C-alpha cells in the first residue's frame, strides 16, 4: 500500500468512526516504563521502594498480578503494544539483528524496526478523531530512517528516536534527538513529565479527545538518580538490614513515582481525572544488575517469569472496581483491542489480530479467560548470560517452554509453582503434548523464523607420516 493510499484509507476510516460514535469519549494516558521489574512497586510488595502515587493509582483501579510484556527485551515488546500482534506475527522479534549468543545455531536475519505498513494504535485512534502525542523512548526504528512516531500515527514526538537509552545519561545536557537540552543538571524524567503536561494542556484547548503515550526512558541504565535519593536508599537499606543492588536504581523508581503523581495531580486540577483512562505498565522484567524479581525466576532477557511478567495497573474511572486485583493472565498486545472498545471505536481484527478485548475483565466478569499467549524469542541477548533463544506458550495456569540451543523443553504450573522450580514435562506428558502442538500451530501460522542447528563440521583425521623402513 502506497503512503498516499494508506493516508486516504485512514482518513476515510476516521470520518466513518467519528460520524458513527459519540463524541464524548475518554482521554487515554498510557505510561510505559523501561525495565521496571514485577516487584519494584510498593503495591507489588517491594520492601524499600517508595511509590505512593502509583500505589494510589492501584487503589483506584485494577492491578494485575499476571500481566506480561510481549518479549523479555524492549523493542519487540513496544512494537506489540503498538500493533496488537505477537512479535512472532510481525517478525520484529529482537533488538539485535542477526546475532546469536550460542553459535551452534544458524543465524537468522532479523529486523530492528517496525514496518510502516503495520497499522498502529496511534494511527487507529487518530483516524477515530483523537489527538495523539508521543514522548520518550520510541526505539522502533533503525538509525535515522523515517520510522519515527510521527510516521506512525502520532501528531507530536518529543524525545522519540532510534535510541534505546539516553547515551549521555539522565542529566542535561542530554544531546538526544528530538529533545532540546534543558538547564544543566535538569533530570530527564522531570523534563519528560513537564513536556507531557504541556502537550496535554495544548490538547485540552481543542474539542477532541487525546491519547498521550508517555514512554519513560527510566528505569533503564545507566542508573542515574538524584544524589539525595541515592543517599536515602543506601541508608534505608542499611537500617532495614535489607540487601539492595543499586540505591541509584531505587532512587530512579521514586522519581518515576513522583512524576506519575504530577500528571495525576494535573488531571485532577483540570477536572479530567474521571474522563481519562490511565494505563501503567513496563516493557519487560527487571534487570539483574538493578533489582530482585524473586519469587519469579530470572531477569530481563530471559523467558522465565522474571523476564516477561510485569506490573500493570488500569484505571477506568467508574468502571474498574477500586482496589481490585486480577490474577487473569493478560498480554501487552491486549491494550490495542481494549482501548478501541473503551473509546467506542470499531474493532479491527485484521490489524490487531492477537489482541484480546479486556473490557469484560475490567468490568469484573469472573468467567473471563484469555486465549493462549505466546512468546517467540529466537535470538537471545548476546551480552546477557541467562538469555537463551526460545519460544513459550501460556494457557491458563500452564506454561510450556522450548529452548533452541539445546532443544530442552519445560512445563510448569504457575498457580502452584510461580518460581518455575519443578519441571512437570515427564509427569504431565499429555499437557506437554497439548501445549507443544498449540505453540507449533501458532508459530506456523505466523510464519515465524525458527533457529536451526549449525551442522557440526566433520573432524579431520590427523595425517600420519609414513615411516621409512629401516635398512
């Protein structure tokens, strides 16, 4: 589809949607955090981190115990939110092009960008009459090519680029694309929040609902925190006699919370809180150098729970039961279909084919069950020792894993074994066979690239020298 034809189709779709739905639709504030672990918030049980504002958001909305990112690393996970498709479906499965940690696997050429032909959540809401703003980490493009947020449905882009983290650190001068440096020493999360409030304020001057997608670079490394917070958490851990991997990381989490609080306070002051959906989540599990994910196994980069299970809170005022907690598994692709339903826009199953509408769950339907969820990560992070190429399926309480380097398979019941300590593959062969077949069917339907073994080179026999017979 050419860009002109694509634009025409989206415009026609926009006219249709706007003319056939009520205009009093809610705003959407989507907050995505980078590398925030499942246990890193007070409302998820962290013993030291102070997150009163996010905890209060949890008290107002629904907190999910079994929410998942689409990938154990950032870029494919973010693409899945934007497209409503599993990474195996879009083919965008890894940050690292053609790299394999274990050289016994044949290299498969991978993309490091989101194809422009994919219809994003932003494009769909914009076609439906929404103003759309993006701030922070994009990381869905390759180099300086034209795959920026404004190429895929956002009216505004602040600080979004090909960068996966602030190369010069979190204090100005940032020297980042699409963001002017602030005063020396300005803190990046504070600056992005200032910009977000400015954009929302501008949006409110128009007679249209808006989507504000704030994708913080924090709490990704480098671990740069305000000095007073580093000191605070080092002392707090000492007094509590609790081991802490990084006081700077803890300070970053607190600064994140303060900035989320600033945006929620702005919504209250503008009397927009009741007409704004707030979604808060992370793009993958916590980093091994930064935090502790126990009782979950592993960290960012791994396909065990610590790498893919994330915090998630959804506050839909007057709909979600305040303080409710859901143990129903949900996936990062589900935000697409869910937001279309909440905003009164038509579903587009061809565009968000893996996304499931969570509205019944948000309304408290006890019978709601999500279809099986898959993860396909055929490369593995080269510099993370616990990251291994593999594929996963979760269906209800059951999780089946397949690793490509050595061919091993594992089966866990997450309801009884959240730490994935007891491999039930041998004791539950029928369940393993069922999930294996489901996984294979989905990957085949997605035409997913499966790593293959590199044939072993035949060993050369040493050439023996002929002995000269003695005279």
